[in-house]
C-alpha cells in the first residue's frame, strides 16, 4: 500500500521547494553583484574622485622611529585592551588625501607595537605600511592593502582616530598642524562643526 499525501500538502511542499530554489538563486545573484570579500579587496584606485579622475596613492616615505616625547595618547573605547599613541611629528597629509602617522600601541603588561599607517577619509579605510623594530628600523608590511575601518571591536583605534581627529564629512579635517593641535590638546572634532 502506497502512502499518498493530500493534494493541499503536495501543493504546499511544491511551493516551499520553489520558494527555496528562488531564494537560493536570488542570494547567488546578490552575491555575484556584491561579493563582500571582493569589496574589501578593492584598490583605492577603483574609486573616482569628484573630478572623475581615478585616485592614485602617492609614494610613501617612512619617517624616523618615534620618540617618547612626541607621543600623544588618544581615547579608543572603554573596552580597549591596549593604550594607543600617535607620534605627532610623524603626521602628514598627502596630496592623495591620506593622513599618515606612526602609531604606538602598548599593552598593560608593557608589550609595545609600532606601526606606520595611513587613513583615507574619503573611503574610510586604513592601511599598514611598516612595522617598527626595537633597533629603530622599519620592516615593510606584507599585508598592506586598504581595509575598511571597523567600529566593532574594543581596539577600534582606527575608527577613533579617524572620527575624533582626522576626518570630517569624508575629507581630511584640516592640515597636519590642525590634526597635531587637536591631538595635543585632546580636542576631538565636534559633530556638525
């Protein structure tokens, strides 16, 4: 004896199967049109500036190693597991619209990391150029692609730096001297100013 489903149950199961198929196809089309992984790997040159020209990053010169007297701390978040400092003498604003700086991060136990980085306000991205060594030399970063700045972590140093001191309305907030002054006096950018 064969088991036969009532007609409404068959139609519901057929509709469910068709809906799942369409949902899967829709997800694939959406993934093909905007793949999150490939979006994160886009080069900044893939973006056009307002004048329609493709953006080009300038050649980056690594500054001297930071000196303790030039380090200024900045607030990251209440859950940050490290303390963050900027060497104010290393701050530069390039013709390409990138703010470059040396960052020093220190753990509670005294471990220290030194990095030379950049933030592009227009695209809200950060880039790592080099790591500082204990002897004062630098080693170039191997993974030096532009990455979207994240707000999601306790150590949200790039977001705090960009929002509070470097960027405003998708542009660099002033000249290098303006940024240095804001950091030295701990005067973050005011919203709407």
